[in-house]
């Protein structure tokens, strides 16, 4: 289709997406008979026989160890919700471009025409021999938890749900520096997380792993605590690890009163009068897009450090800081999994890059900081070796 003839011609967003954002590019040149005979028949048969005799040879003689499957069912796409697999494809293409641009990792978007947990798991298991890793994307909670857990248990390649863990890694990196700036320690900090979906659960768990003890996770009905009888198994388990330990329960307003940190991954709006009850030198991360739970103009009235998920405000919590380098580091050592320590190492590497430039408006590096990919990949690869999941 000619650029001037498509339905939304003249709109720069649609013009950029015309024909999609990806293509397949060969790494070898076929300039004549000799090259053709090496790349395809008869030469390729020797490589096939070597792999048949030793499947581990795929790590050397195919693209498999450097390629990620980006798998989605289109049920939780950006802030758009359940828009289906076809409409999810532009986002998955975009994710693949980010993998390549920021991590040197090849990625293939795969949008599945099913929302059934068993069908998704079986499909990914059958596809797995073609990939070095699986990036689950925009799959709604609570199904995403079971899908990831079962795939991690059944596959010997990294499985990573970016909506959970990418968000968590970058949020922890930013919070680490915000705590430094405000003179707090993880153990002495009181955190409220608004949202108990994929991102909220993962943020809570990585903060627990980093030493934060006093966490209250909020859903639409209030604080997740064992005093409630309406919790899913995932929420019930999280309640025991978080609010139960400090006897916290009640509403968002109850949890926010005196809290040091607010992390929003839920959407909606927190009333200003509730924000005003937070502790002095508060930290507010309103990560919903396009409208943060607490608008920066309001947040700055009461907080010393403010972050959002948007690129037009300082301190953007952007998953692209994490997932390309995490997979790159895992691939560098042929890791069989992505462990909690690998995620914590990624967060520490990101936080450390800020260094002496640490300030209220600079707690996390820019996605375009050229140091980011290597810092994350190196930290992740070293953690994989320490955890015994690296094969190199």
C-alpha cells in the first residue's frame, strides 16, 4: 500500500506503523551457488545431523539462544484492557523493536487467539524449542501468575512476565535511590502499593526481597489482609507476607496516613486530602498511564521525590530499562531461568548508574543512557552464575 493511500494517511503515528515495525533480515549473503549450497542444501544437512546427535548444538549453530518469543493473549494491553490478539500486535511489535534496540536481542511477537490458561501453556510449551526465552506480555491477572509459574517449572529456558517483573525491577531501582535521597532504609520504610494485579504483586515481592518489611497492598476493597474473606489465593498469600505482619487493614486512606512511600500501579485517582496525610519527605510513584494516580503537580506539594510512567516528567519508571538487559545477560550465560537474585542484581545495577548525580529529579537513568544495557546484562549474567542457572 502506498504511504498516501492508507486509511489514516497523514497521521504520523499511523504513517510510522504502515506495514508494521519489523522485518526479517538475513545475517548471511547469498551471492551465488557456493553460498546457497552452504546456507541451504546440501550444506545445511550437516548442521541438522549435528544437532540431531546433540541438541545442545542449537546453542551454537542456530539463532535460538538469542531470540525471545513475546507471547500475549491481548487481555491486558497497555491501558486499553482486553482488546484481543489482533489489536495487541502493534504493541508486541514495539516490544520486539525495544528488545533489539536496547539489548541486541531478537524477538518474535506471538499473539494467541485463546485466553484459556491450559491452551496458552500448552502452546508455549510446544513453541519453546524455537526460542531461547519466553517474554509473557499483557496477559491479565490472575491468570498470568499461574501461566508464568507453570511455564517456569516445565521449561529450561528463561520465562519472564514483563508486566510483573520489569516494572518491579525498575521501581525497586528508583525506590533505592529515593530512599538514599531521603535518608531512609528499606527496613524502616512504610510502603503503600495501590494495585494488586500483575505489577502490584511483583513490586511487593521484589520489595520484600530487598528488605522492605512494612508493605500494605491495596485493591478496590482496601488493604489485602487476612481479615478479609474475599481474597484470591494469590492475594491471600501476599497478605500474609505484607499487611498481616504489621496488623494493617482498612481503606486506602487508612494505609496512606503516615506512609513514607506510595506506589500506584492501579489507575484511578488518589484524593489530594489523602496524599496530604503521608509522612514528611514522602516518595510518590504514580505509574498509571496516561494519567498517574497522583498527578505530579499534586504530588510535589507533599512529596520530596516523585516518579511517573510518563516520558514527559522526570523519573520515568520505564520497563525498557530492565527487560532487554535482563534477557541479554541471561542469554550470555545460556541461563535456564531468571531468578529473584538476577532481578535484584538488575535493580541494583540501574540504581548505581545514577551515582553522584542523584537528585530529586534524577533517581533513575534514562532509557537512552548508553551505559544501561551493559550494566544490566553484566549484573544479571554474574547473578545467574552465582545462582547456578548459567550454563556458560
